[in-house]
């Protein structure tokens, strides 16, 4: 029996290197990982957009300013208000 006529171990085909086995190689795992990252990013982005459209966000803020009490000197009724909210008066 010659060396070439012996059966090859592991079911490899003749003419293939040992490194060219069937199965997942490192770049298959890399592509799968990148695809999972893209799908996860799209899902998270879609959820973030949906949440921003359907929910109102508020933040607790303080407004500082000068508060002045305005009162009449006598106990009388106000007949007309000649200013609007936000107008500057003296």
C-alpha cells in the first residue's frame, strides 16, 4: 500500500489543507457579531425614537426672578387692567 492510497483521517478531502476544514472560521464569528450589533443598534434606535415621540420629558428647573406683590392702597375693586402678563411696568 502506497502513502497516497491510505485513507485520510478526519474525512478531509484530498487536495484540501488541514486549515481549510468545513465549519465556522473566525471571520464567520466576526460577521455574525457585527450583524448582531447592527440589529441591536437599530432596535435600540427605533425604541428611542418611539419613546421620544410618545412621551413628554420634563426636567426639574428653578426659575429665579424678582417677585413683587402688587396691591391697592385702599380696599377697592379693580375696574380695568391696563397691562398684560409679561408687560414691564414702573
